[in-house]
C-alpha cells in the first residue's frame, strides 16, 4: 500500500510540473512495466531497455535454476496428489 501512495505522489508531482490528466500520466508511466511484463510472460527473455531505467535481462544460469526449481515443485506436488 505504501508503494501505491508513493506512486500517486510521483504522478501528482508530474501533473503539477507538466500538466495533463492524472489517469493519462499513470497510464504512460505504467505502460513501460506492462510492456516488460508482456515480454517476460511470452518467455522471450531478450534484454529490454527502458529509457532512464536501464537494460533488463535474464541471466541464463539463473533462469535454468528457476526452471529446475519450478519443475521440482511440480514433480513434488503431483507425487503428493497421486499418493493421497
């Protein structure tokens, strides 16, 4: 909840400095992160560059560890269901 208050404060400051509709400012700010989320959900772990934030990419070794851990969790949960 605190993050939302901080976001709202930032949006208000942008509105005061630049003018415009508060909802439009929020959409513009959030669109960058929605784009990043879309790319990551698609599984195309290419690097993504967000202006003024930097370049984001997935370390292949970290991705392998996360996928292995997810596989182990799925395997464990399916063995518990069949054992019940």
